[in-house]
C-alpha cells in the first residue's frame, strides 16, 4: 500500500547536496575507530565522514535478525567519502530532494559531520538524527539531512543513521527459533547509538552528551527509546518533533497475519523463514 508523505523540513538542517564542490583538496581526515581507520573529507564547514558501516549487512541468514557488528577492516582504511545505499522502502517509493536513488538491503550505514575544531581537547555535544518516513521510506543518506550546517552552527558532532524499513525492518513471521519478531528498524537505531558510544570520541564528540532527535517516524522512534528501557543508557537528551502519537501498535496476531500474506507474495509457505531468507 503506497503512502503519500509530506516531508517537513527542519529549519536547522541545510538543504544541500553531498557533492564534493565544497570539499577541499587536502587529504581527508583520518580517525581510528573500533573497527579500523576511517578517512573522511574536509569541507569548508569542517569535515564529514559518509557511509560508515555500523552493522553487518542484514542479508541472507541475517535478514530479519537483530543487527550484528560489522567486520573489522583493520589494518586497512575505510574511505568514508561517499554516501551509502538507502534502505529499501515500501514499493521502492522515493521522496526527497536530489536523492541518490540507490537502495539495497545492505544499508546499515551512518554519516558523521564534524565542525571546525580549534581546541582538540574539547569534546563536543552529539546530535543523533533519526529520519522520518512512516517507517516505510526515507534515508539518512538523503541530501536533505546533510548535517554540515547544523554541526558548524551549533558546535556539535552530528550523526545520521539508516535503519531498515517496511517489511524488511518490521516483519513479524514464523514461530519459535528463527522467527522474525519485528522491530528490527528500532534495533538498528540502537546499534547505531551503541556505535556512537564506542567511537564518537575519536571524531571529537562527547559520548556522555548525546541528544537523539527526529521528525515524524523519527520522533516516534525517539519516544520509543525514551520508554522501552533498552537504549536509554545510550543517550542523555531527546527532541521529538511532530511524533505521531495517535499511531497504534498492532497486536502480535495482527502482525503475524501480515507476515503470512508477505510470505505468500514471496511464494513461500507462511512461517517458512528459510524460504523467506533464501
């Protein structure tokens, strides 16, 4: 079922592209993370690191499973100079301004935007952005969410992460071991927040001053993180812009019925997760 969304622009975000015209010709900054070194891009407003993997690709046997850590790339250097794939939306619908249009199941990546830093001993507050889109579409890779202006104007480190969408992110199907239990998109957000705790200090961010903020479905996610009790140790402040609090949860039985219908669309027997992951 196609959903028409009115995407509201947050005034604090710059509507610009990720194109390199504003990048400098200097070699990009290199930071060392838990998984290996990452090289980004210097820009007029500071630096940015694009398309950093925060989890393993959720494909094959990892489809409809909680996110797993990415494979380390050390001793090599990961080139974080281009945005990643966007997560697959419902019916491949895309909205936004100047989107890169590339979608894939392999989409668990994030961007980091760092302002110009003169005092390297100072750790800056962190903004963690959660995009909207009805949990059906949208992406942190959309140029709408280029965080350079926000980072530089507020002296913060800005992080924007993808999360799985639609059936790939929220399917409930099967029974027992190997079943799809849903809410994988929310678990992806938690994995990205854990990545921030583990690595953001290397980018000049303060892991003890993390603010999560989001709009629409992103705001709903913020409310979930505030109330679930599974991720509240990973952030310290929260901003929910236009959360759709009238949205009701489905019961497990209702969700399973949708899961059965989805299995049939894949020519699989309802509940046959091996077939659905093939």
